C-alpha cells in the first residue's frame, strides 16, 4: 500500500504508475505492507499506454502474473523475470504485441506446470506430428488416444502448432513468418488452455487488440469443447522472452 500516492505533492509521483518496473522499500504491516521508498528501474508505462494494442497485451500479461501468484509473500523469481522481459519486448521492440502476449502466456503456463504437449501425444507420449489438439488433455493427441472419449478435439493447421512451439521455445525468426491464420488459431488455443487451467477467464483478455483481425479463435473442432476455453503456455525452462534478436 502506498499512502498518499494520489496527492499532487506525493513523493512517489509517477513511479507507481501501471507497468512501471520499480525497486521498492516496504514496511511490513500487520495486514498490508506499506511503501516507504520507490525507485524507477524501467518506465514502461508511457510507451505502452500510448499504443492501444500494446497496452491491452500488457494488461493481460500483468493480470496473468497476478493470477499465477495467488500466494502472498511467496517469491516467484522466474515469473517476475518473464513479466519484465515481456513488458520490455512490448515497449522496446517492434514485434507483434499479440505474439509477445502468446509467448508470455505459453511460458508462464510452463512455469506453473501446465506446458502443452506440442511435439508428442499428451496422453501416451507417442512422438508426433499429430493432427488433433485437445485442451482438456493438455495438447496434441495421437489417433489412438483421440478416440478415447476426447470430446471437443480441435484440428489446427500444422503451421499453428509450429508457431506455438516457436513461441514457447523463443524461436522468433520462425514465429514472425507465421501467417495470420496460424496466429489466429494459436491465440485461440493458448487462450483456451489458460482458461481451462485457471478455471475462469481473464477479464483483460477479451479486450486485447490483436491488430490484423480477431485472433481469438478460428480452430476447427469436431464438437464443442467439454470445458472452459482460454489461455495456455509452454517452454519447459521458463526462460525470459529474448528481445535481443
């Protein structure tokens, strides 16, 4: 808690604005910690709020981070580094903000233990490629497992799975050449995975401006999904988003 932060003469000024990367000194209170000092490390806010697509993606990123760190006073260093890297990628590079968001969601989900199976069957582990994708199972399904009561199986294009794997693994050269159809399908599957695991959707995700058309769906499915549909994540090592290339 920051006392008097809204006052015009507040000593914190704009250092506690949304999307600010700051170094804080806190006084441990009985219920809430009180901010006693704030130093700006990276002022991402001014750039992000001036660009609506980047602003909406940044909002979804910070809400996801909040949902994945529900335990107070439990540090999550790898998620913290991932959030900072994602905000830096949005504010300091020309990359498609939608791709940055989906890369963050895939990697954050991996840190939570929910990495989707993108190269093998999610149930039996048989190597791919496989054509079917089942949100409730956690990724691709082989022909045998697909017939075992997998209601709501999606059939994304091969390019969609390649894009998701590229985003999860930090292969930006491969991700940035993906066609818009693959980006739309990938965004829909990532969103469905996240909502399935969180058991409810993010309030900010429907507001995300995907730029070239709506990228929230477009995946052919055999029948309606048998559970929630929203955002997922990958990258087993949880490495920060690479913004250097």
